[in-house]
C-alpha cells in the first residue's frame, strides 16, 4: 500500500536535496556548527490548498509542485515515509524559489 501525503492549508511537502555535509562546492570543509545555521534546499513534492483568510477565502500559494526552494533549517517538520525523508513547512518558512 502506497502512502500519499497531502499537505493542508498553507503547508508544503518538500523533498530535501542532499548536499555533501560540511563541504562547500570548492572543496572547503566547514565546522559542524557553521553548517547548521545555513538555509537548506529542496524540491516541492506537494502543496496545500492555500492559507484560509479571515474572509473565508483561500489565498493560493506562491510555490508549485516541482519548484526548487530555499528554506530555513529549523522551520520545517521532518518525517520519514517508506524510507524516504520529507519535510513539511509553512509557506512562510520558504525563503526563495530557485531557478
């Protein structure tokens, strides 16, 4: 049985893009403490319906499925489904869409 995750409201399901931990693209190794404060990258797997406004209407999200995004390290909630790691974040935890 395959598990399907559908985020609610203004939440987004993100599959993190793993980078070589502690090493920059130029090959410089960083101390573990420096690495923890950096924002992270990921690919949007699914998005919710949008934020519910006081008027009762839904505000659509700015991100779409397939977007590569930059997000804060400690904002999203981590979860593991069928051996794969995912993050669920609010749209406000996403800093930018990468082109």
